[in-house]
C-alpha cells in the first residue's frame, strides 16, 4: 500500500481526529523544551561547579529546536497560526535557520521527497564514504552552509529555485533582520565583556550539532528514490525521551504521509500505518551501525 491509498482509506472521523491541533499541548511541550534550555543556561551562566559538563546537553536541546521549527513552519505545533509563526522565528534565529526561507525549502522537500532532481534536501549529498560520514556528522559543513545561505539571502542574492519571486523580498528582509540582531548581540557581549552567550549558546550548539546530524540522517538516508512516502521516509523506533526531544518526528514516514497531523497525534497515526511502513529501524544505533557498515563495504575499509 502506498501513502495515497492509505489516506484514501481513512474515514472523515479519523481525519478530523488526526488533524486536531492544540495550543495547550503545544505550549506544554514548548515549556519543557525552552524551560530546560533556560534552566541549564542559567547554571552555566552562573558558573556553578561542573557547568562545562552541561554544555553538551544544553547544545543538544538548542539544536533540536530544529524539530520545533519544523513543526511550527507546518503550523501544526499550535492551533493559533500567529503562535506557530512567532515560535518558528525564535527557533530559527537560535539555530541560524530563518523560518521563512526554511518554510520554502522544506515544503519543496515535501513536494519532491527523494526526487534527485528536485528535492532540495538532496542538494547536500548523503555521505558515501567513511570520511564523508565523519565530516557530515561533525556538523561543520552544516554551519558553513547555513551561514553562507544567511549572508547570501541578506545581500539579496538568493537564487534558490524553491523560493518564489514573490517571496524573495520576505526572505531578504528576514535575513537582514537576523544578521542585524546577531550583530547587536555580539556588540553587547563585547561592550559588557561577557562570555555568557559564548558558553550558554554558541559553544553548546557546536557540541550539539553532531547529534542532530545523526538524527536527521536516519529520516531518509538509504531510503529508496520513490514517490511512496511510506517507503521513501524512515520511521525509527526509539525511547520516549528522544521522541519528546524531537517532537515525535522519529515517526517520520507517518509525518511525510500525512504532514498536516500535529506532533501529538503522530503516535496515533503510527498505529494505523505501522503494518505498511517500508523503511524502519529498531533504533538510531542500529541505523548508524548498518549505515557505516554499508560505507565500509563500499570503500573496502575495515
């Protein structure tokens, strides 16, 4: 069964229930995520003994705001559109991924999932050697790409084919605003001779990015180049903590099959699709074990 047949078989009642958004559930999840960042950030800023050890979990929490950004650009995190847009802009700013630009990028990814000619997510090719894998997982190419994109957009030179002509000015304005705010924060840190932002935000993000790369690689890595969303996207089974951190996006085939379903309803959707999923992994560890194993076979390295 492909995702279109599956969706066609849903009743009107099932569709209504699956698509029910909620400000309450969204705000509760956001309070835990932002609250954890604020709590760890405060401890780091105060220099409580052992604070350097907290930069890794702090960084993981911050970079996984990407999953909040993802949910909000779909406008499924909350019932109120304005709340989705506000949180999307905050999250995008914190991880160097402006929300308007990312919305165009991501919706093109949904329209052309695993299409080598049109899926913008395939523009940064998945690793095919051990060396490429290590470089990819380091997160450094990601930061460099995001910085270049931000500066290019701010200068009005955005040439991404997924950004429509009518969206060019909006993307530029968003990028200019972001660059200006980053400059203000840097200037304030210099004037106040404070390294708080460095150790509460920037360095933790560098530590946390590899964990986001490992997570994201499982979403479509080694999935077939077909149009069936139940096959070209992977659902990865994991524990409750990771699912909460990623706003249930480990149910990724489900999300691609029915992207208007909010994060808190994805477990319900999974129960309906689980017998039809074409790409699954029992854990992120097993996915990467198999992925690295395939790279070793390709390169002939041990």
